[in-house]
């Protein structure tokens, strides 16, 4: 067992694509923060601000942002995507291109723009070449392409390099919901030519819910009209006297008021672990675990793999269906797995497993025994 993830005996946690597990150091940091608040309030506020700066630095390195000023700390992915959708200046007849597999956060907000005459085009990405399916929907009225880096249900991993370069060539904005990548696999916002990257910290980054990364390039964020204002988003933050003000040049302009210091304390601790280990090692170990699950699924004739098996096409999500079960049957299988302390999800009409880099592979046999423990 990994010393930073002392899961209780018997628990097999394969649900990091939903909500991850905190490392020991994060639990310790939050306990210490609670204790500190109880005995001395914010007497050491400068130390909290240091943690906030540290977190921005860690997130900058995690996505390879050009500067920490490209990072804003928001509540969640949906908030970030909404800032983009309601910040851009749309014209009736514009369109947005996306996939037909997006989590609702990356669909509903774009659909809501229909009242302004903006169309959301959703590519069928079930084939072998999802990028071509997306690029085929682009026309002269397309303003933005938005995708999840890894699809939440099937686990399909998109070729962000190809999409980002195509967007850059055509002058489109490229928006990535990276919640299923950050903390799981390496990510380089500049290399993939992303204009916006959004991700809450509670999945693979092993942080709490409610503290999210919002990355934007300077050129991209300058296109967003602001809709939230307060003391924290101005250039001269902390100077409470002047009557004149202007929005911060950095992405802090998207943070209107007091920061979520508790969330910052927790996510900062979690990311310190990923930095210590190195994202290259985290990725390697995670992909080994996903590969093992994929191979185990492929060994069984009764199972159908929903996740693409070719390398580069999957990350930490592995989803399968049992050929003898319908959707209700899978719901029952899901309940059986959960009752056996195998924490997973019922997605894409099948069962989704999402291990992390520290997962104990020797537990996987017990998982398959439970899957096959009842005749279909
Ligand atoms: C691809 C994707 N985007 C976003 C979210 C969650 O969005 P939010 O951070 O707004 O809760 C999920 C959660 O399952 C997801 O899988």
C-alpha cells in the first residue's frame, strides 16, 4: 500500500474519474489549517497568501503555462466554461464545434447560447478518427472548438496536438476541459495551442471539490467580457482607497473576491505530491494500470471494451460492458461491485474503472471475481 494513500482495508478504489482520494499530506494540511483557524484565526494571513502563490506556481508547471498570471483559481470546471461562453462576443449565426460525448458541463453552457443564435455542433466521435470527425464540422462561422481531453464515460483520449494546431491555423479558439487529464497524464497547454484550459481539482489531482484551474493565454482572456467584479480582481489589489481601478492584467481578473483558502491549502498539498513524484512517473504508472485492466477485459469473450485499446487513445478511464447484460443488468452489476467495496461508476451503459498511479494491481483479480461471481 502506498504510504500517502492508506485506504481502509478491503477497499478497492477505482473511481478517480469521479472524485479522487486525498493523500495523507492533504488530510494533515487541512487538519492543521482547521486547528490554526480555531486558535488564531487569520493572524498569519501572509502565510496563506504564500500557499496561494505556491499553488498558482504548481498549476503553472502542471499545464506548462507561460506565466503564473495565466492561471485563475475558480470554483469548478463549469464556472470556467461559463466565463468563456458568456465572456465572448457572439454574433447570431456563429457556431461552436464539440463532440457528442462531453460531460454536461461542456455541453449545457454552449447549448444555452442558442438564445443568441449560436449553434453547438456535436461530432460523432465513436469512429477510429475522432479528430477528423470534429474538424469536418468546422466552417467559416465556427468561433471555438471545445473538447474534453479524455471523455468521461468511454475514456477516449483526444489528440489535442492535432486539434490545437488545426484551430490555430483556422483562427479558432481552442478550449480544453482537462479535468480527466490533469494529475493523470502530462499536459502542455502551450504545445497543444490551447487558448483555455479548465479543470476542477477533485479527480486525478487528488484535491477537494470546489477549487479549479482556469488557464487562459493573454490574447484569449482579453477577448472575455467580465461579468463578476470585486476587490480581488483589480490591478491594485489590497489598495482599498483609490477611486480609480482597472481589472488585473493577469487572470486574477476572473477572481472577484476572497479566495477559497481552505481549498487552496488542500490542493496545494496534493499537488506537492505529484511534483515530488513527477508527472512523467505518475503517467507511466497510471497507464500501466489502465493497460492491465484493458488486457484483462480483452481476455474475456463475454466482455466488450468501450475504451480504445491503442496506446495514446486512453488515459486513466477503462470502461467495459458485459455482453449478456442490458443497462439494468449493468446497474445491478454496479451495485454488486459497490457492495463488495469496489468503488467504480456506471457509465456509457457499462462499468467504468478508473485506477490511479498508486492503485494496487494485485487487487484487480478480486474485481474480476466479483464481476463473474453471478451467472448472467
Ligand atoms: C469531463 C468532465 N468535465 C467536468 C466535470 C465536472 O465539472 P465541475 O468541475 O464543474 O463539477 C466532470 C465530472 O465528472 C467531467 O468528467
